[in-house]
């Protein structure tokens, strides 16, 4: 168990205390925090209304302009009978409309349900039905992807993001004089402030073990994750974050949108990632912050004109989902000396980060995903549900105010995944005596070769250390003698690919 400390990464922590939440959970919380996502956004707008909030393809919206668009959209939603607690699904790509819709839904204390634009009709139909969505806001070009009307929930309203649509009418309407309903003090209109534990967003997991499950991210969860990013990465209103990961993913939604809205920074939206155009954007907008997968950094480094781009403002290069090869770390350190690389580990169920690598410590802890974020309680448990000694591997159980209460309308899945307020991650890992967390493998992906346990990530790390290897994935193949054999799928750079083909 991680004992409370007064510092993290050598810096003094904000004031924290133990609180009871979600019935029987006792979690460590930040004392000073906004009570909801809408109040968080309003506070940043009030502090600096003229500062850039959203930038996309040459267009800019200040915090005041973004708030105006949110007001108009919230009034339109309310006129369409969307009320507190209603689920509003969002099938929207990386563009400003995603952020406007997300914040408008929060302004009404309704529940946003972002869906990946890569999802197909059967999955969309299931999610809309499972959460009982009242409305679907979707990109016009995705209309053909939508399920048949007979497969949609009864009474579902559909709003297309196109000229002449209801959405367009909302955005063109005169500013609403005020939203219907009572307002609490300082909320400037809208429904009464509810509980921090109210669900703000439902994010569906990948469903690799069956039907996707709708994780219920509360205001309390997301606010704490935004505060974790702010503190651990020392984010300020001067930061400009390039969002190249999907906005509908927990990393884009929480790690970039909500983190920037908390500090009053700018969200620079990248609709699709291409290394050359990304570098051009990073230079043009003086990007300071990114959260990417390691392969994206590697692709940027492979650009022959990398050195010609002015990337001196880029100070935080966060990453997750895969290990960063030492060669990439060394190349970034040489070419971007002001950048601090920070590995992070989390999941939808933890509302994004559970661990973050303290600044300046990545090169000395290549195998680690960092230390538990300030409010996290991470334990390593054996199969009998007993905590194991430091340095011993077991399943990572994660607790804290950023851990969701469960899955929407799925008590069986919730009971299976949560024990004593901790989310049972299914990841095999360890924590050393200094508190650094290492993730070794997925519990179900661990290979068994003749009785020996093999963690695929350890083999992948070795492969990624080889020059010319861009990505690597290790899987098990059935073997009649050993049970399983180790097989690797490797993506290599052009020069290495030519050598192999020769």
C-alpha cells in the first residue's frame, strides 16, 4: 500500500485529505478542487476570457468565444428536451465541435457518451441501446455508418453536424438569455449543481472479452485526473497541447481537453496524425505539451527535415501504451534538450493516469511507467487477493478518487472488476522499494513456455532496443510440446526493411 507523502517527484503536494465516496470507499482527495466539469471551465473562462482555448486549422476560439458557443449549444439541447442525467452520444472526430458538444452537455448536467469514429454500426447500436441514449450528435460524413432506424433506441434524436442541421441552427442562433431551470450561486444559469459523484461521461471499453462496458466517469474522477496532470506535469495557462490522439479516448478527453481547460491552456486539435504536418503544426503554434504513443515520436524523428523545425517550446513529451526505446529517448534528448519525457500508465477505469514518471527521471527508469499519482493507491496482489512484497510481480489493483464507481447498468461486470474500491486492472506488474511501478504484461496475455512465465513486454523491450525497429508485438502460438512458443511481429524502418528484403 502506498503511504501518504507530503511530496511527489521532489515537489510539495497541494493539501490533501481522506474522504468517503461512492458509498464505502475511503480515498485521498485534493482539498481545493472544482465541484464539476462545467464549474472548472467557467473558472478558467472567468480568469482569462481572451486567452486561446481551441485552435484548429488556422481558426481560433478564445475562452469567451468557446463559452458563448457552449451556451448556444446547451440552449439548443435544452430546447430539444435534453435534461440532467440524459445520455447524449457523440460520434464526432477531432474538431472543435467535439469540445463544444462535450461542454454543452456538462452545462446541462447531462451525460456525454463519446464513441470512436472508427466504430461500426453494430457497436454503435449496442452502445446507444445499452446506455439508453436520448440523442446522437454525429459528423455528417458518418451518417452512412449509423445503424438502421430499427436498431436504434426508440425516440432517439439524431443531430447532424452539417450546414442546415439543427446543430447549425443552434450555432447561428442569438445568444441564449439563460438556460431554463434553477441555478446555484455562481453557476450563471443551468440546472442545480449536483453531486461530484454524478456521472459526467460514459466511455465504453474495447470489449476484448465480450461486449464493451460503459465506464462511468464522474465529475470527481475527471477533476482529480485533470489536477493530477496539472501538478505532475507542472501545467499552466501558458501551455499549448497538440491533441493528436482521438478526443473520444480517455487520453484525449481527460489528459488533453480537461487538463488544458483546468489550467486555462490552449487545445490545438490535430484531426489526423501525419508526422510532417504534425511537426509543421507544432512549430507554427509553439506547442509545449503532447501525449503520444512512442511510435509517433519515432515517426517524427524519421522526418529528414526534423532539425529544420523550430520546436524549442516543446517541453513535455508524455507517452504511454508501449515502452520507449532507449535509442528514441537518446535521440529526443539530443534534438530537443528542453523536452522532458514522461511515461504514464492508466486506463478508462482510472479516468486516465494512475502513474506518471516524475520529471527528469525517465532515462534512469526505462522499464518503469512512473510513480503512482498523488491520490492513487496502487497495490500488487497475488491470485489469492494478498498483497505481495516490493519487487514481486502480481496483479495491479488501483484505488483513488479517479477510479470509476463501476460500469453503466452492468452490476455483474462491476462486481467482477472492483474489489474494496480498487479496480482490478488485469495487468501484471510490480512496485520496487522506491515506489516505481513496472507493468509486465496483461494477466491473460502472459505466455507459458514449458512452465516458464514469459512477459511479452520484456521481449518487446529487447526488440525495441534494436536499431531500426519501430514497433514490436509479442504473442503466443500453440505448441504441442511446450504449450506455447514466443512469436514476434515487428515493424521496421525503411532502411532496415530494405536490408531484410535483400
